């Protein structure tokens, strides 16, 4: 028995001419390279340069390293300029957008070359026999923690913690979660960190973040409500949300012999906004993200879209806006799907209306912008495409392979919110 949502508000069916979202071009890359080299020349002229060739022409002192560890105050454009690289190429190499956030301690790729660990100098003294061996320890995340803050506390890199726990820069952490701290077991601080350390501000590069979800904004576990469907059992519901049967019975004043009925709302105690996936990491939704996901699902179901189509839409919205109804974006992109008024998707008010924006993404016979923009249902053969291929066919993004990483989470969200 499907849960329905009461979605209000008229749909503005004004039509505007379609112009596809432009992608990065060779001319843009050339322009970025020219700007980077010009900035590098200005830095060297100010005394922060590396070398000038004997003939008077600017010479690069050293080739770019394979990787670079971000420091406080760094920007992608500044790093690229320092090594004579194009900002666009550094962004593409790391799967970043022009509006992505970089963090102190993050390791960026600068070239495609493989890195190797240099041998220690021959004069280096042997390691002390009293040095504690490296090992892995476990840390329980507390409210207010961030991965970068934990890494600084234990004297390891942010990237090493992400790698040790199969996390990404877009993964959300939450209080009570346990993470492994790799190596340097004896490097934990001798003095405990203050209970309320001042947060380290992220390094914002170029524009506000859209493609990257901050890793330190996870909500605390909370009760949620679930509408019972025909065929549901307490045991099945408990398994879906990762809680015990007894916890559900206690939270709702039920006993093991109680009968549940389709359409009744019950409380799921102490869960986060989405169930954890089996065998991997699933991004946890905030209440805002969950509300927007429900809207996308409800609109899609009202149009007869299959579950696979709903997964595609949720993945696209997560990549484009982190499932938030943004009032900013790349150039004039807005809303859940970062649709651009200037390229014919609608007015700013329309594309920031979550129902209207969802209908634009799905398109089809009920497309409110029919004839000007095309949605998923207008793409021939989308059902046999991968998630990232189908989403890209609608979004026309400069980063066409970015949607795939959200498929697993999208399937979990759909199972929980449907």
C-alpha cells in the first residue's frame, strides 16, 4: 500500500526555448591555462617565483608533483598556478567541480604519474628501538567531530582516515559511529582535546559547494515515522531500518501478539534519517534532504516512473545539489537539479519549486516545459542505460561520470522513503 504525499501548488506551464547546459570546452581549458600562467608570472615577479630563464623568458623551476596535500588557505586555482597547471585539468583529474570545497590535509592529484616513496638518505640515523610500532586503533565519533579534526588530533592525514574506513569526501559521519585511526598508535595526544574545540573553517574554492556534501553535518539519530503497507510485518520493518523488533514494539506500545494494519503510522525508534546499507556505506539524509527526496519520489510515482527511474532522479539530485533546494549554483543554476533559467528550463521561481523541478527532470507527456527541454522519460532507451548515462542525458553536465557514486545510497533512500 503506497504512501502518498499531498503536494500543493499549481504548476506553471510557461514554455521557454531550450538551450542545453554548456560543457567545458577546449577553448575554456586553453583560457584557464593562459590565466594560470599569467598568475604564475605575477607571483614570480613579486618575489614568490621559482626561476627565470637565462634568455629572459619565464622558466618553470620544477615539474609538478604527482600529488599535493592541501594546506589552510589553499585554493585549486592557486595550487594549479604554483605548478604551471590548468585549474580545469586539476579539477577534472580529481573529479571536482568549480564549486567544490577542498579541505586542509586533502590530497589532490596534479598529474597522472604514479607516486613512489623516496628512499631515506644514507646519512639518516637508524630508527630508535624504543619507537612504538604503528597500529590501528578505533575512535568513537562525538557530536561536533569532523574527519579533519580527528585526523589533526591523532597526527594523521585526513585522507588516511577516509581510506582506512572506505569513506569519501562526501560521506557524512554521525555521533556514535566508530572509525579506524590508521598507524601511529602512540601518536594520540598526551593532553585530551578540549570538549568543544573551535571548528576549522573549510577552504572554499571559487564558489559555494554544490557537488560535495560536508562530512561533518550528520544529524544525531532520531525517531522517524513509517506508514505500514499491505504485507508488512514488524520483523520486516525492523530489518529494513536496522533496529530490533522489541524496540519497535516498545516504542509503539505493542506486544509480540499485536496485529498491525496497513495505513497505520508507527514510530521507528532511534534511527538516523536513512537505513545503513548492507556491505558498504550509505549516505545518511538530513531532514531537509529526506523531504526533497520524498517529493522527487512522489512526483515520479504520480507520473508512473519505475523504481529505477526514481533511483536515477535521486542520484542526479544528490550530485547536483546534495538534495537541497539551492538558491545558487554554477552560473545561474538553481534548485534541486541545478536547472538554468538562461538555458530555457524555466524562471528562477519555477526551477526552485521542488515539484516543478522534479517534473522537469522526469519530463514525458506531463512535461511542464514540453518541446523546450527534455526529461528522463523523453530519452529513448533510458531504461537500459546506467544511472550515470541516463542522468547525464538529462543534465548535460560537464562531469558526466559523477552520478554513479550515488546509486547505492539512492536505492537505500528509495526503500526507506517509499
